[in-house]
């Protein structure tokens, strides 16, 4: 099987911006702390070497002085000098040795480690030995009247030096760990406070996505967020103006369409209807004459009358669709009930049409009532023609904020047309848009189709 491309996989899980920035600051701070700890270890090794060198130098001078005193006092030169005079200056873990010019050991002294000293972990000891080479001896020549009389050697015990470095490093790391935790908390709190306006931006975008073009963002203290607020408000204002212009243009277009339909209905009624009436009269007269004078023509005359009657019935249906009843006089409720009754009469039981009206709908503005009637008319016509349904239900509900028009069928033949198909759907969409509402199609789990139109209840809001 072929592996799906990466761009078809699910979206990556988003990471909180505050957490991401805090982690980055923590990473940078941790690297700085590690660098400080490394410098502290280097400085500790340098200080240990400096102390050993200093003690070695003091011991060498003291030994030189002791041997000079021996010569001045004419004491035997073979007398061993005493290293106890510098013992008080020695650090814990430090050893001093006196060797002759041949390297032979003459005398030595060591200062023990503290009793409470904690040994370093083995991993730290191995790393420290690999980098710094602790316990390396430092030798200083013992000169008597310019002649070398041996060397003073100072050596730090490696274990003691590593232990001391570990104590200093662990204490420093503990302090830096607490400091890092405090820094992370402070940075996260500061970022949370600084990014708090993003919640307002998110809420504004959600309102804008829900077609609430009156959404506006406040001015923010941060320059970047303030720029976003300015762009957002400008965009929302332009969208609101554009939508208002489009709705006004759509309403004008619908008015022109309705006027054209009325003109066409008048022409059909006055010209085509009168012509059909004349044909029907002439066919009746011809049938009367044929019955008396030419009986074989009687069937053709009656056929012409039946065809004319069918055309007149079709014309009446077309006139009803082109020119709706006077909604101002009848009211929206009675007009819709008449529409449903006419379809029940036309279908003769093949499809049952039902209607339910909830709330006050007869006090709506004339333009709203006319558009709702046209939308219901087109939806019922589509369901009757395409759905192959046994039952079509129309429901109109006037709530406090919205007016909901629902046309539902139990058909299996496609029901209402799919989005972006058919002139009927485009006409309904235009009318809904002009009223500032929404139109959607639903497919219930049990089958059939449902068209739902929702428009603001302008009468209730006013």
C-alpha cells in the first residue's frame, strides 16, 4: 500500500506559545548556568593549583632560610630542616615534601581531609580527572646562596580536590536549579500577562467567523497586538460595509425580478390567457356545429377543448408561481396555508403536504413576508418535483431573535438540490442573503432532506 503524503495527515498538535517561549528561555538560561558551572570548575582547579604553588614557594623559602641559618650558626649541614613551620598554612588534603637534588625523599608532611567531607560521585570524578588532571605535583627549588639544595614539592590529594570541587559545583547547581525554576515561573507569568489580549483577539475572530461583522477589538498596549487590532477592525468594517452593499444590491435585484415576474404574469394572463379562452370558445362552438352538421368532427373538437383546458390549468399554476397571492391582504399564514392546500389538491394524495406555524408571523415587514413566501414556495416545489417523497412538511417559527423556516421531506430521490446547483437554490440563497440570514441543507440519519433558513427577526428587534 502507498503511504499517504505528509500533508494529508492530521494537523500537528499545537503547542502553547507561553510554554514554548518559556522552554526556550529556560534552555538558554540552562546553557548559561552550565557555562557558569564549567567556569566555576575551571576556577576551582586554578585556585587549587595556585594554593599548591603558593605553599610550595613558602616551603622552599623557609627551607632555604633554615639551611642558611645552619650555615651562619656553623651547625652541621647535614641536619634536616623542619617542615612543621609551614604546617599551619596548609590546606586540607595538601601534602608537602622535601627532596634532594637527586630526587630522594628527605621529609614530608600532609594535612588530612575534613571528617565531614563527602566524596564525589564516580562519574564526576572520572570526568574531572579527564579534564583537569588533579593531584599533579608542583615543585619549587630550594636555593642556598644561589645553589640548589633540593626542591619543595606541594601536592593536593586528588580525591580531596575532586571532593571539594564537587561540593562547590553541587551547591552552585542547586542554587542555579532554584533560580531556573523561579525564572521559568516568572517568564511564564509575564508571557501570560502579555499575551492575555490574544484571548480577546480569538473571541473577535470567532465572532467574525460566525458572520458577526459588528465585532471590534480594543486598543492594546503592545504595539504588535495593537497593529493586529487596527487591521482587524478595518477588515471587519470593510466587510460589514461590503455585505451591506451586497444585501442592498441583492434586494434591488430581487425587486426587479419580482417586477419582471409580475409583468410576465400580466402578459400571460392578458394575452395567452385570453387566447386560450378564445380557443376554448371556438372549440365549443365548433363542437356544437359538428354535432348538428358533421358528427365525425365532434371528437376532434372535444379533443381541442380538453387540450385547451389542460393548457389553462397549466397557465393558472404558472401564474400562481409568478404572481403570489396578496400577502399584505391575506397575511403570511393564510398565504402559506393556501400554498400547501394547492399542492395537496394538485398531488391528489400522492404526496401529503403539511404545515406548522409557531409564533406571530403576520406582523413581519412586507419584504420579509414576500421573501419567506418565495423561499417556501421554491423549497416545496423542489421537494415535490425531485424528492419522490410521500410527505413534505413546512414549519415556520418566529422566535424572539430569529425566524426559522424548515422544509423537510422523507424522499429518496435527492430531495432538495445540492449546494451550488440549480437556479431555484440560487434564488433562495439570494433572498436569504438579502435578509441577512443563513441557509443550510441537512441529511437526517433516517433519510430524506431538510432545508433550514434562519433570518433575524427584525420585527421583534425593532
